[in-house]
């Protein structure tokens, strides 16, 4: 039987986390919700805790210092009881019950081993090829990450997604790419208040990704993951991309 624990890492998401929680907490397929407040200074934890009385399956973990997304997710996984993890970003806009159900369904039915979202505002190239390889919204067996907490905690702050990709490829996991045509992830510049801060935040994320995998391996991950898809249509990758894949 598939049981779902939703893991929600959050850092200064007070304006947005409530909308996500309202979709997650009363979803019939989600048995447990764990919010990990990653040292927020804006009341994120207090907002999440305000839902606990009405939703006893919600837990809020407070990190005393901001340690980054990967460490926050690892802390949540260590407490999770479900057979599978639903990993969500806590700033999503336009999320619905149907979107959550669509992401869970391929794993719950046995059609796929893991799922990954393709949001409406994912970069255009990812929408063209039918895969956002660094999407943060995924369903994955808990044991796949639960057995590797030490490795997770050794990763850079934003190395989680490409680390998971490496596991999926190594284990030949069947991947369902699930379209989320009404869901957006806000631009960092909008969240942080100016474009310079947004660019700097994006640069730090990219730096962490390429500290986890070499830049030339990223294309190889994309191609390998597309070959493992059991759902999702996409255009063929350009030949010049294929020629650059490491052998």
C-alpha cells in the first residue's frame, strides 16, 4: 500500500505557504505533512503551526539556523513515516487538489516508480523537451532517500534535485512526467524584491547544482531521464545536444 508523506521545506515563505498547505492538508491521499521551517525570520513557522489544531497529521519542524533546502528536506525525511515522499516547494502558485492527485497517481497505480512535475512557467526549453530535470515537485519512495541521509547532508544547499536524478538513473526508475499547466513557481526577483537579489539567488543555486554534478553531466541526466519516462510527450532533443553527451 502506498502511503504519502508530504515534505515542505520553507524559508521566509509567510506570504505563500498558507495557500500550499490549504491544498495539501485536506488531500485524501496525503497521510502526513511535515513542514521544515529553515530558520525563517518572517513568521513562516507560526503560520504553518496555525493549521495544526485542525490537522493533527501536520508537524512543523523548526531549524534554528538556515541550512538550505537539501538539509531541510533531509530533516523532514528523517521524521517521515510514509512509504513514499511527496516533495513540494512551499511557494507554489495555483496549486490544486487535482495537481497533487495527478503527481501521486502514477506511483500509487504502479505505472511509475517516481514522478516529477512540469510547471506552466518552467523554462521554455524544459517544456519543449518535456522534462524539467531540476523540478522540486516529485514523488519518490522514502527508502530511496531515507537510506542516504548522510549523503544528503553532505550536499550543497541546492544539490538535492540532481542528486535524486543520479539515483533515478542508476536504479533505472520508471519516471512519469506530470504536466501542471496551471501551476507557477514565483521568480526569485519577485520574492526578494529586486532583480539583483533574484539574479544572485539564481547564481547561487546554479553554483550548487554544478558543485553536485559537473556541468557537462547535466545534459546526460536530461537524456537519461527522458529515456526512462513512462509518461509524457516531447520533441526530440537537437542533434547538437546529443553529440555533446559524455560517453
